């Protein structure tokens, strides 16, 4: 939690990460929560970044991507979740800004169906533990089949296949609503920080399950 200019971590082992976040003046913008976990069987690093939940739960796609170091992983999550806050506000959606990341290790057999099922099953458990502060979806490195696996373990997911009642891959359809909002006056996004729409979802700035 960002409190009086200090980022408080949920565990002493995360203090160094909290200090890094506070020092990242480019990508850190008073994010409400940064949640981290290491997969029990896959060893993959999971992240869920929640920037602002004033307009609703933090929502954003899950990116399965290789990162050179932890700093790059954190920077990407901070930057993208901040962008989702603005994108949802500009599109007139009652979502907050969030982003999910899985660090793709060089040894991950990421084309293997069995490995992917274990990976996304673990990520589903991670998302479920956040109790709805973050809603995941597909993004780079993931697809509807992966979201179907996530859906088995949590209801906090979108972009599931149509056979399961979802919309599937959103990319083939142009974001006409977003484009229309982008043409509107900038004050459209001002309500992103309006106290009148403030959510009760307030998470600590850094957290890890042990």
C-alpha cells in the first residue's frame, strides 16, 4: 500500500521490491497492489498488477512473456496496468486497470499442452486468491484455450471460448467503442479518479503467498 510516500510490503522479504517500486518514477503511479507468486510445480513467476479500482475491478489481459530480469517484469506490469486504467476510462467501461504476467523461462516447454495446462491451472489458483481485485483475460502468449483452463479454477476471467459462454479471442473484432471514446474530449477519463465511483477493493501494494 502506498502510504505517506512509502510503499508497504506484506513480508520483509519483499521490502527490496517495495523500495524498487517507489524508486521507479517512470512506471509506478501509486498502484493499489502488486501481487507475486511462484508456481508450486512449474516454478514460474506469476504477477497481478492493480493500478486503480475507482471505476471497478482491475481488469487486463494475461501476458506470458520472457523477461531478462525482475526489474523488466515489474516495469511491464506497472506500465500496462496503468494503461488499462486509462483505456477502460476512455472506452466508458466500468473497469479499473489491471494486468497479469507470467515470466516465460527459457526452459519452459511452452508449446507442450500438458505443461500449459499445469501453468494456467496454477495461475487460476493465484487469481482466485486475490478475491476479485483483478480480472484476467487473454493477451500476448495466451489464447482462449488457456483461458478455458483458467476458468476451471476461477470465475475472475474473461475471453473464454464461446463453447463455455465467453467471447473468445477479442482481437479479430476492432475496438469501435474505444476508438469512439478516443475521439471524445479528454475529460471523459477524469472520472477514473472520482471519489463518487471509488471501489471498496483496496489491496496492499506488494503481496506474496507463502
